[in-house]
C-alpha cells in the first residue's frame, strides 16, 4: 500500500532528503526546513532506507520494530509484576488493539513515543516500588553500598532507564514524552 495520510509522505520524504543532503541534523521537506517533529523517526527511517533501499516498506519498517519492542516490554513487565499469563495477556491486548494496528504500520513517530513512554513508565513503576533505603536490607555488601548510596543497587539503573527513555521519547515526539516525569514526581514526593 502506498504512503497515505498527510504525515507519512512528509516523514518519508524528509528522511530521503536527509540522505540526499547528507545532513542528519536539520530535516527538510521539499527543500524547506521541517522543524515540526523531532529527528528520531527520521534517523530510524534513514537507517531503514540504508538497509532496504528507499521504499514505502522501508519508511514503515521502523514503526513496526518500535511496536514489536513495545509488545516485548509489556510482556516482560507484566511477567515481572504478576505471572507469565499476565505478561502474555497484556502483550496480546496491546498488539491487537486498533491503535497499535494502525500506527505500527505507519511511517510516523507515534510508535516510538509509545515505546519510550512505556519504558519510562516501567522504570518509574520500579522506582516507586524501590523507595526503601539499603539500610533495611542486610546483605554482605550492604555496608559497602550504604557508604556510597542510600538506595538499592538496582535503583540507579532504573533512574538511568527512566531518564534515557524520557530523552528518547522527546527525540521521537517532543515534550509530551515527559508526562511519566509528572507521575513519578507526584508519587515519590
């Protein structure tokens, strides 16, 4: 199916022009600046064009990858929260929802936003669950850990994941990707 909607051709053409101009920082569309959207989707499409050549499939492929990664994240997060069945059910419901069906096959930035917001929400959930200091957990290394940090060892990994997800989400769609920050801030404060 050819590129449809008004955004698909714009994303695809802007990515093609990035390659043509050899300028991967400032996107353009029809030789005019296109500063409407952040660059992550363009970069993903450029990589796809390099692998598959310039085609409608190559323009849409990164969205399908983002949707698949989101489904895997939901599966793992669900398994971690409850059970194998919960993880699979959550991933299947996400995969079969109409909005996922539409945006996973479109050459737009939406699935990248969903991917990084899902990851940020998972990291935020883990941070909320791990608010207890190390002093309450006695392990052979706990005295060493208390000297450098009063957080559980994995907490810094979740903070790093949280902030990297916010940054990549911003590069995918803009400030809307920072909404998980509000949730975590309200709950932790």
